[in-house]
C-alpha cells in the first residue's frame, strides 16, 4: 500500500517510488493539485464568473441556460446550489433507471423544490435497462455499471440538443474523484463495447435505450450543436463534508451512506460485487482522492477501511433478494450469475483505440489545462 494515500496493488497499474509513494500521488501532484490550488485563489473567482456569465448569455430566448444532471447524491445536489447562487437558470434532469433508494428520490425533490429549479424526470425503458444490466453481469466483467452510466450521459446530451441548450452541468469533480485506476473497470462511454456485450448476452432489442456514440459525443454535439459539458465544482474550493452539512441543515437533504450508494444496484455493485469478485474496494480510490485534496487524513481512511464496504449483512441479503426480483430471476439464478468466472473487458470488441487517440490529442493540444486556465 502507498505510504501517502491508501491505494494498493488491487490497481494493476500502480507503481511505487523509493519512498513508497505511488504513481497516483505523483499524477495528483502534477496534474490535479495545480487545479485545486487555483480554485482557492481570487483570480479563479474571476474565471468562475466568466464561465457562469457565458452560460447565462447563452440563454438568449429560451427559458433555461443549462441542463443540470441531478442524482440526489452530494455532488450533484451541491452543484444545484452553486448554479443557483451564481444566477444560472438550469433545468434539472433526473435519469431514473429504476434503482433509486428512497433517500435519493427524496433528495432530488427536496433540493429542486427548495431551490425552485424546474425538474424533469427521464425514465429509461425498464425492460431494456434490465436486459442490458443482466447482460453485463452474465459477461462477468468488472464494470457492470456501464449501462447505467452510459444512459445518464446519453440522455443529458440528447435533452440539451433537443432543447437547444448549450451547457450541461455535472457533479463530477477533482476534489473527491481524481483517482480512479483504469484497471478497475472500463469506459462507460464506449457504445461499441456496450452493444457487443449486449449482443452476446442480451435477449431483447434495444429500441429506446439512450445511446451516445464516440462521434456524437466528441463531434456532433460540440461542433454541430454547440453543446459543452462543464464541471462547475472544479472551479470552487469544493469540500465534500462541508457541502453535505450545508445540504442537510439548509435543504433537508438525507444522507444515504457511502459515495454513490444513492442507487441500490450501485451500492450492491460497489459494496459487494467488486470486492467479492475482483478484490476491488472503490472506497480506496475515493478516500485517496480525499486524502490528497486535504479533506481526510490517511489514519481516518485506514480506520474506515477496516469496516466492511456493505452497511450491514442484513441489508446485503435484502438487496440481493430485491435485485434478483427486479431483474426477474430467482435468487439461485442470481447467485449462479454472480459466481461465474471473471472475464476481462478486453475479451469483447470496443473502441478503446479511438478513445486513446482522442486522449492523446487532448493532451498534446493542452485542452484540459487550458480548460482550467493553467
């Protein structure tokens, strides 16, 4: 394990220097820390205002200036507060994939009601969603959250383009999510990969499922429709614990436990499937990001890692039964799917090379650094 954060060799690509500090820490120092430092400086307030002014000015004739993806989690809920405080007029979109916890549903309503933000709920075709999710679990790969994550982004872009809205605001942020090993999963944006797994393990055609191809996301939407994705939380000194306290005290937000546990299936995926099947505990990446951004001590992270990733054994058994029932299979069948041998994403067709070329071009042109004014 790293001597500075809590990443360990469950990340295949991890390397250590002579002091026992891992490569993720090195990446953070050179690529993330300058952005987080800048977010605390006065000149970044000017940059933030320029960005929000651009968003506001895009609302020439329409009712809204942005689409705001809201899940009911801390990040997207706090993002809504920041957007309203900055004078933006977003349309909040909640993508319902059928796995919301009661807390997340309540949070979405209380946040949008309190902030007087119009809310639209887009429900993904349940039968297609289940068929796709079951296909991924039958494929026995690491990232079985691809269908859900892909639907979120595809639906947001589609809505923005249809409404003629130029900006999509998302709760993604570097302060709490800067570390995520590539070896722990695979890119949810790769439509070819998602469809190749569905072709092999799915049982019904996908006619209504939201889809986002590489070309649509990186050429059609930005260059033809002028749609941009903005992560506003990266332009402010974002402190997750303070944000959570603010949401609870001011807006009636309800805590649902660990990061991304606002969805029952995500809770099961992160708290049971990944640790049990692949020895991956995603809390390590989250805690490491928090340690490096100064929001958590390494000692506190190590203490919390001593606790099992699932809130309780009782809840795990309840969730297993609940998920099997919703997937339309017996508990025995669900257990047998979970027990299938591991497979790698590389065993299925993908557009990985295309994404690697895109990432290289972004790096050479310095697009990411310029985005943050560095």
